[in-house]
C-alpha cells in the first residue's frame, strides 16, 4: 500500500520552492512510539481472577431460606475461644476435623441404630436409604449455615449421618426403659415382616451390583449391639450436654428427625425427639420456663434453638416498649444493687416466677427470680449473647444479662443479692460471680425497641432519682442501721417529746394562776394605773 504525500507540507529550501507529488512507502513515515503497558501480558489472567471473585459472590442456590447456624465473630471469639469451642464432642461441618470424640464412637452409634432391626438385609437397606436421603438434603443442609460448608456432597452426608445418629443415640437413652421393654416382643415379631419386606429391595440391589467386582457386605448380625461407651463418667456426660449447646456445634434438627424416622423401630413409636432433648438438658440451669409450649419437630432449628426456646416466654417478644416508655428512649443503664439500695430501692426473690427472666419492679421493690451460677453459666450465657446478635433471634437472655451486669459491679453487690436469695453462688468467690457478669456484656449490643425490660429500667431510674425515697433510705441507714441505734434514737426522741410536753404543761399552769397572789408587784402596778 502506497500513500500520496504533498511536498507543499514540507519546509521549502532557501532558494526555490519545488512542488512535487511522489509516492512514499508507509514504512518511511514517522511512527510515534507506542504507550508502554507492562501489564498487557498479565491482563487476561488478572481479568479472569476478577471474574472468578465475582462468580464466587453469586447468590447461593438456596434463596429464601434463613441461616439458623452461625459462626462466632472473630472480635468476640478473641480471648474467649474456649467458651465457644466444643471440649468433648464436635458436631457439624464447622468442626468435622475435630476428633475430640473419635469418629469410631459415632460409627458405633450408627451400627447400634441399624442393629436394632436385627437383620443384615434390613440394616443394609436402611443405611442406603439414609445416605440417599442425606445426599438429597445437601442443598437444604448447606442453606442452614452462615458460612460456606467446605465439604463435598458425600463428606457432608457422612458428617450428618455420624453426628445425627450420635444425637439420636443420646436421645434414646432418655426414653424410659420400661416402655422399651414392654415393646421388646413386638420388635422381635416385626423382624420377620421386615425381612420379607426388604427381600425384593435387597435382591434388586444385589442384582444391580453383579457387574461390580467388589461388593462390600454390611457385617451386622441379628443381635442388638452394645456400645462400649467412653462417656460413662458423669462429668463427661455433662460436658457432652454443654457441647451440644455451643453455637457453632450444631446440625439441623430436620436431619436428626429424618434419620430417626428411617431408623426407628416399633419400640420407638410415640417418642417425641424435642421432649427427649429437653430431658437431656434438664439438669442444666437456668430452668425451663413454666409457660413454655413444646415445639413440634418441624419448628426446631437445632438443639440450641430448642433449649433457648424453652427458657423464654412462649408469647412473642414485644416489638416496642410500653406506651409510657415510648415518650423517651429507655435508659440502657441503671445503678448497681448497692447504690439502688442506698436510694431506697429494695430487692427480693420471686420464687413464683414462671421463668428466670421475669424481672419486675413495683412500689420500690425489684423482684428477681433466683439464678444458680455454676462454672458452665459463663459459656452458656455467652452462646445466647452471640446468637441474639443475628437476625430473627430473640434477645431475652441478652437483655437479662445486661440487666444483671448493671446491678452487679463488685463482690458487695453479689453478697447483697445472695443474701436476698436472688443469686445462688456455686463458684469459688463472690468476686468470680461479679467478674463473670462484668465480662459477659463486653461489646454487647441490642436494639432498644427489643428490650423487654425497658419498663423496669425506666421505673427504677425514675424512682431512684426522686428525693423522698432517698431521704427515707438515708434516715433509716443513719439512725436505724441496727436495733441498738434504733432504740437509742427512739429513746432520745421520746425524751425530747417529754421535755416539750413538760414545758408546755408548766407554761399553761403558770398562766392559769391568780396574779395578785403569786405576783404582788403586778398587783401594785395595776392599782397605780387605776388611780387607787
């Protein structure tokens, strides 16, 4: 390709101007240097990495479902990890690499549940059904966790199988042994029917696997297996119960219910898993709310959700404080129990309360149900505190902890509440209880419109700021702090009143006497004035 170049554009010489037109090759044209771009070579890979990041942020394939199993935020876990990590048993995909309780023990629980059917064919069929059902629930299971589960479909199904059967085994131990023995004969008779029922399915399964070179047979006999329990020590059982209430140590309850429905025997007829779970936690305080209405299995998210639901009132948490509180924002702090007592406020225990959360204030008296404080109270309250920070969760326990943190500043406050029967201290010292509540509410946050104790906060503050109760309390504290001081003050007041009465009586007596008899000077003055 050639271009025409007009020489008029060139600079003329000093002597002549020559007008010519000639064809010049493009290679002779001056070319401006290209812009330097050292990243051109890496640009495709960089763009590709950005696209991968965007692809990874795509919405999950289970829209419309809300998380129910959460992670503890790093800023809260820092320095408190042992309060949130399982100590004995790890449950769920967050701790699937943890071998605190070996996988072998969980596999023994699986074998036990299969062996109850006393048929290898039946056990094989039920195992296949469990695995198939769990793989079908893969997406639903993953949707329950706030973080991505890093296990593939098969590993997650095995985790759900082992952990689900472990929990079922624990729950079945809560069932009454007499009801199981009463149905023992029914189970034995039903085994033959199960064998006949599964014959076709087992034959089809074996025929389908004839082409496979290696077929693994399930080695389960016709006798119910007995688990050699490594958890026989009482304190280990307690730790297991506490671990099952850790925030991250959960599996969806529908997994447990699904496995139970598949593996149940006729002896299990009528068993309610949520009720059995509450029996498992019956020795853990605080006690269950008296107004708690048992939840059906379909409404239970996991074991922690069930336990938390049993503590709080059955009615929904109010969306806003009472009407007289809405005029101004309720205070988020009230003075300590010792300071409130100096201001004329009294404390008493409320044994008749339906829940340990039922705190009330009336006529200058704060009524609080008794609370037993054990070594596991700290991790239990911390778990509820973190859980309440997530959406669609109730904040009763968090608000209660914040209230107790307000009225407990030091050991003196603990002694006062202990003397009133409000706190039952099972820790080493009063300082330990005060330290527990003071550290419990660090970085605690809650919406004021979700404070079920907003009315108590407002009334206590108003009463404490009024003068008359303070004067009355100061009078009692200064002059009636002990019986002897009270007697002395009463005697002094009585003596003072008698002195006043004597003075008044003497004055009235003198005014009633004739003046001329006792005061002649007054009489002479009277005569002079009268002109006598």
